[in-house]
C-alpha cells in the first residue's frame, strides 16, 4: 500500500499485514505547549485487557485474557478517544506548531492501536465466526473514523500553516519530513476537496472497506469449501506416505471416512501437482483452483472486483488523478504508470521466450515416454520436476529430510541473523499464545539488551488465511519509548503428532523472506511512529525481505542447517552442489506467471470508472489484457486471477509489480555483499545502520544510494532470472 495509506492505517489502526516496528529509544517528552491538547480519558471496562497497556514484557499481548467480546467495546472506545484527542488539537486557539499539533497527533489513538493490531493479526491467523462478524461491522466504521480525522478542516488548516512555514522553523530532517508527509497525506486523502466531494469520498471509502472484507472472507471460505476429495489411495500415486497420511487426516477432520482431502492453497498452481501421477486428478485440481471466485454462488467475487475497481477509479478522479494506478504510483519509487508499464513490457518478452523453451523440453519428455496428449497447464509442475530430476539428479524428496523446521529456524534463519547482526534468540515458554503451536522468542541485541520479542506461527489451519506474512503487536518509536513485538506467519502443513516437520526449499526460502520483514521491524530506530519499520513505499517494502533470502543458500549458512533430521549429517556435497545449480531452474515459467498477475493488476487499475468491465465481462477482459501484453499463455496461468487475487484487494492494488521492482534492488545488494565480505558483522551493520534502521524517515531511493554508493543496476536481476 502507498505510504500515506500505511500512515493512515497507523493513525486509525486499521488492518496491517507487515511489520512496522522500532528499536528501543528513550521516550521523548511531549513539549509543554502541547500538554493541554490530549483527549479526555474515556471510561474503561476493568475486565477488558485492551483498556490498559499490557504489563507483560514489551507490552506483549495478554492472549490468555483476550476474549472475542473484548474487541468491539475496545474499538468503539478507542475511536471515541482518538477523536477527542484530535478534536482537542484542532480546536486550539494558539498558533499551530509541531509541538502542539503534529506531536499529539503522533501520540493519539493508543487504545485503538492496541486493539487494532491484535485484531488484524487474529482475523488473519486465528479467526472464527465472531471475529468475522466484527470485521464486517468494523471495517467501514474504521474507514469513516479515518475520514473524520483526515477531512477535519480545522485540523488541516493547522497542518497547512505549519507546512507553509516549515523552512523557517529550524526543524531536524526527520521532523521536516513529518511535516511534509503529513500535509501530503491529508491532501491525498481529500482535505482540499469541496464539502460535496468529501461527502462522496467518505461514502466511497466506507463501501470499499466493506467490499475488501467480503472479498477476503470469500477467498478464505471458498478455499476450504473447494478442497479436493479423493476416494482412493491409488489416485494419490506419487505422493509420499506422509503426504497421503495428511490427506487422510484432513478427510477425517471433515468427517469423511475412508477418503482423502487435498486442501487448496491461495495461488493458482498447487504444490502437489509436481508429484501426483494421475493426470485426471492433476487436471481436476488445477481447474478447480482456476475457477475460484468466478463459479457463481455465495463465494463469487467478480462483482466485488468490478465494483471495487470502479470505486477506486472514481476516488482517484475526485482526487485529481487519471486512474487509481496513477494515484498509487505517485508516491512509490516507480513514480509513474509509464515507468511501471515500461519495466513490465521489457521483462515480459524474454520471460515468455524462456517459458516457451522450457515447454519444448517438457514436451520432449512426454514424447519420450510415449505420451499421447498435449502438454497442459496441470502437467507443467509434474514434468518440470521430472526434468529437474534428469538434469540435476535429485528431487524434492531427497532434499526434505535435510530441511527440518526447528533446525532451519535455529541453525539457519537465526544463525544468519547472529552472524550478520550479532543477535541472540532465547525461546520463551512463559508468555501466553493464541494457538498451541505458536512459539515466542526474546531477541537480544549484540550488547545483550532486549531488542524485540519474535512470535513464530508456522502451521496452516482452516481458520488461518493462506500465504505467508509478517505483522506486529506493538507500534514502536523513540517518541513512544516502545520496542517491537513482531510476528511471522507461515502456512506449513503440520505433520502427525510425533513426526518431524520436513520442509520444501520453497518453505525454507519463505521463512528467510518473512524474517527479513521482521528484521526491518526489529532494527527500526526512528523518532515518529509514522516512519517506523515498513512504513516505506510499497515497491520498496519487499526489498529487505528479499535480500534476507540470499542467506538461505549462502554455503556457510546452508551447510549449518541442511542436516538430516535423523542422523544429523550435513547434506552430501554432491547433492548440495546439484541443488545450488538448480536454483535458476524453471525461471521462465515462474517469471511469466508472476508478470501475468502484475500486468492484470495494472490493467484493471489503469482504467477510468466508465471503462471497468462488468462482473460478466471480467474474466474475458483479463484474457484480452494478457493477450495484448503477450502473456496469455494457456500453459502458464497467472499466479493469481482477479477473483482470488487478495494482494490487490488490500495493500498491493496497482502494486503487485513491487516484488520484481524490489528485486532489482535485492539482486544488486546481493552483489554488494559478495563484493564486501559476504556474511560478516561489518557488512550486516552497514545494512542495518544505513537502511534497516531508517524506516520511512528518509526517501527510499536516497537510503538505497547511501548504502550501495550508487543507483541500482538491473543487470544482476536479469542474470538471476535468465533474462539477460
């Protein structure tokens, strides 16, 4: 999501998915001139744990005391309290200053922030019917609450005055940026619109909030509803015994005796297609995946997508932008629609050409085996795995015994952070958790002080949304004297009791990636909450986490954690060598499916409201868009299609391109580490000091150039993905 939307979410404490945390610092006293503008205290329920700060370390949430019934009263009291605080700021008769206007705004909403962060984490990781109902009710109310603040004319007048005088106030660089960004946020939120246009904007924002909630609930519920039921074990040929047992256990959980259930993941392609030998079952799984959200019935999302795109386009026009994409990109590092279109257009032809070459190799395997059928999308993962086995003489089954979850976490993810940044991790068993498999760790800095608390939630559950993400429970900054409690959420299939959790390398890589977000939060050392941690442009936020992926295959780290779960032996050198050689395998396919989704995201958000297709036209329009871009390849469906593309219904609207945009910086940074000692404390400290600790307190590309010593070079990315 764009920077102002992240800062708005901080202000009104709406749902957040990525960490935005801060290193500790001494509390900065509120200036005396501002002391009389704090809101009056609201009456509190003594049994509601949200009404007072947690007494646990770093204000860790008291999950053992939190009940579903606590959320709505805390939301309502929190909104009322913050509006009183903001009104006190706006109603002052003294001239506006940073001390009496912006500082109390930064401090406002303590209660709302506390309940909002826990609720957003639970609605994603551990929801139930009661929380879903609360989300449906509270989402539009939070949107309206934000508009009450951002469209307050008296408040904006004070901010505008400070902005006009900013160069004469002798402000330090971060405070000057706070003035400029706050003013920009209010303008982008509609503060300069007429009363009539503001009224329409409020209605649009409220409706969009409700649509997003319905969309996400539909995606989650339909994935559970469409799980593939299989009648015989023979149909599961190709799966391991453990995978078959998990399918049987899932069927048992659903009350299906003597059957097997394969749950769907949120992406188009499904991991088990690489192993399943029965072609008809592969076809059934992929076709079911592709039809999500567009098959009619209660989970159909086509009308929601169409309506959302129209409302976003209308809002952009109200705010003076040609399209929603133009509105979003205006504050990203990409800056313009043209820049994003140019990047995607440059990458698509070579990616598609690579995918076509890969397809030819897969067809050759089918022909050699005497197959009497044409290669189809549901065949690609299966025959790509065969090709990888032929070319590199190993398969995923050979790797998994060396990727045991606890060892990957402690001897891989944590070990890399220790070597780079001097961190130590100590598991806690005294803090309450919301689910038994969740683990908690103290994170100790290089000097032994408590830097952060890290929450690790590794396993998939029916009430947990798909994918992987990072979140936070404490909104930190030097101003607030707070340090962060940050969480990583993964969706690994939990094995039967007593069996080890063995990972695919994709899951290993995901653990390193998400911990990169956590590090961004742990190291953030800025004064103002508005700039903490991941409150950076959306096309920059993935950059630090992508950089952290490099350590998953860094030989010294890989050898440390890739050990057989039974014998403890290091992965054999020849298997390790073949594994590393295969890193760039199938990149044509992977890049093309990603680019197809990115192109579709841009296309629907580069339309005016009148141009947005209806629900009935939506899927054909997607095909037309991809065909025009040269990316409509039946063998390589988009990673996500609009009806289940959760990224673009949330913070990544017109922003899914961000991953490959950030990967330019990531690939160039990997080269820097290789040139400067690799895995060393000196290199890690530089990355921490010049980039990870700065949050959004500086311009993103200025931070990058300060770290790298020059502008980014795209060549390392092209080489990595075979596009050079």
